[in-house]
């Protein structure tokens, strides 16, 4: 019998094939068993009919448990109503291995439980979709840089020095020396760019972030391009082209995954077509505080409108829930009752989210109004700023105190550094940090002192300024932040197969 995988079924319509997979769900009808199977490449409904297969196979199907592994054979027919667009009319069914009391059922589970069972949770439909999007993003990223003439090079993971500040370093042993897990490949990237012109690194990076937030991991993957003879304007042009390319590519390839995730992907068309706003830090602060309008509105007005709209929406949801509950009470058929109950649950969840926003928006307004010039942008400030544009926003020319030691000082205003942050819309905040690098040897040495970094560890880095130094720039994109935004996830922990974060080392 010919073997097939679900993602290639369009080539097997009208043919009999065998698929190796697992059972994810099952329902029964009269003389019929509907098995939803998965094989890693997709999902397929397989119909087992007592009349077709006889008693033995039918009993096997009937007693099959969730996540049992099976080999299933049958005729493939097109059926656009079914998941994936096909269905199998089963003729044979072999059990490979029985799964006994699989812990993750189709009922709701708490997230800690799911995280403890991450090794199994990865099999669930949503997680499957997220990992597929992650995979596409990775490939789109490589494609982009390869097409642009970059060379991928790898930075070491054991390092002797900090890059992004000493407070988030993970120390470890390297024979008899102290070593740190790398926070960023950038400094090595700079050395490699001087050898190759344009390079990018794509590797794991580590930050000891002793706080639980929905944006921070202790181990995450970063893409870090570095370009010789680039200034920060060229850097920003590249970032914009890059983000446009990857969101467009992933959008075009992930219709099925986005439908599973219930992600409205239309925002990516706007992003692919419209120019990203570029704000100096000064302008960003003015907008944030409500001193400068965007499209005729201040941040304060916009948020107050959002709040009003939100209250209206909560009211409306309560109304619909009330009506649905009355309908159920009056007595309806089982199918209709399930439908209504589902609707009620969805709306109740939506209300929870809306109530949470109702609680935080006034706090956002307060903190935006009172933003202190010279500070770094906080999470809510980023949300408020991007809310004004519904596009990724680039903020550049930062007060040099809030940026890393290697940032190039602005020649016209020495209080500023030529860094750039890219803030994702929809509340996702910073996804990219980058900038032009300091080339002035004396300024760099002064900065290393000022940041209390050990000079010996940076001698090799200073050599890059001693031997044929050139203007250069680069940036870092956090892969998991990107996946979280593209899939519109509430928390970064679902963006990587096995997240490492404060309080989580297993599984
Ligand atoms: O802004 P960061 O710290 O910049 C750098 O590391 C530079 N050396 C990059 C460069 O210019 N080559 O980090 C860059 C990005 C952030 O914008 C964010 O997307 C991600 O890395 N990131 C994290 N992602 C998940 N968890 C964390 N704890 C992260 N810290 C940073
Ligand atoms: Mg940053």
C-alpha cells in the first residue's frame, strides 16, 4: 500500500493510501466512528464504517484512545468541510501502540499543568500551529539575508565578557576560568562584518531576567545582522525591508495555521505596504505625553476613546450572554445547546480580557502623561505609542545613558546615541534593538570605564577600531518576540518548544 503524509493528500485524491499517525480526537455515530488523526504534517478525519470494515476493525476503532499510535489505510476523498479539506474512508486500521490515560484531554487545563507537560503539549493543535509558524519565520529570515548577500556566521556561546549589561549575565565555568553564556553575538558580529562585509548570526542567547513577564525568556534565539559601511539610517531601511518581507512571506504561507490560532492576519498586508513611522526619542516622548497629536488625536484622547468602546463591548457581551442563557433555559436541542454554551464561554473569556484592559488603560494613561524625559520606554509606553499607528514604530536617537556602551554618539548632539528600537503593534512592544556602533576609540574606552566593564576583556574588540575601523551598524531581532506577535499569543512561553525562564527548567 502506498504511504502518504497528510500535507500531501491533494496528490492522492481517489487513491487508497496508508498514513502513520496518532489519534487526537474521536466521535461516534450510528455504525460509524469518526477518528481525527494527526501525523505531524496535518490533521485528517477518517471515517470508519461498520458495514465497510467489519466487526473486528470497527471494535478497534471504537476502543482507540487519545494519542494511541496507528497505521490507517483508506480511500482519500475531497471534502472542504473537513479539517485540511480531505477525508479518509477507512478500510484498515492497525494499532501500533496504545496510549493509556493521556493527561492532556480536550477539556481546559491550567497553563502550569500544560507547561509541566510541555513534552506532550507540543502535540496539541495550537502548539503545532505555532511551531509551524516559527519554522516558517526562521526560513524566511535566512532567505531574506541570503538574498541580500549576507553570510551567516556563528558567534560563540561561552564568552568572557558582557555585551548588554552585567545584571543579566549567566555565569558558568570554563575549565579554570569564569565564563558567561552569551547575551548577544553582536561584538563578535562586528569582528566578522569587518572580515565579510555583511554577516548575520542566528543563535541562542541568554539573559538572567529574574522576573516573570510575558515578554522575557532566559534563553531565546536572536538574529543579529551586522553591516560594514552602514549608518543608522541605512540600518533602519534594512530593518523595515526585513520585517516587511518576513511578515508577508509568513502570512502567505500560514493560512491554515492562522485559522487554527484564530489570528486575523490582515494587519500584515498593511505592514507590508505602508511606511513604518520613524520617531526620534524626543518626538516619541512628546507623542506619549499627549503633547503632540497623531492623525488629529493625542494618546490621551485615543485611550479614553478605547476605554469607552471597551465598556460598550463589555455591556454588549453581557447582553448576548443573557439572551443565550435564557434560550438554553427555555430548552433547546443538544446541538444547539452546545453551540450556545460555546458562544457563552467565548464571550465570557472575551469579557475577562476586556475587564483586564479596562483596569490597565487608566494606569497606561497616567504613566504616559508623567513619562520622564531620559527614561527608557516601559512596556505600557510602547503599547501606547504603537496604538497610535497600528504599524511597527521605529524610535531612534536615544539618550545615550539608557543604551549600551557600544552605541555611537550623535555628532550633533552628544547627549544622544544612534540606537534604534522597533516596537511591534498590538501591544507586543520591542522586537528589535540595534544601532550604529561607536568608532571613536577614546569615547569607547571612556564608555567601558563608565559602565565598569573589565578593559582586558574588551581589548580584542578595541582592535576593530585600531585596524581599519569603518562606520558600521546592525540590529538584533528576538525570534520568540516575533513569533508571539505574529501568532498574537498572550505569553512568550508558547513560542519555543522548551522554554527556559525564571522558575522553569523542566521538562
Ligand atoms: O535590545 P537587545 O538587548 O539588543 C541587543 O542584544 C543588541 N546587541 C542587538 C544588536 O544590535 N545586535 O535585544 C535585542 C532583541 C530585543 O529587541 C528583543 O526582541 C529580544 O532581543 N530580547 C528578548 N527576547 C526574549 N526574552 C528576553 N529576555 C529578551 N531580551 C531581548
Ligand atoms: Mg533593547
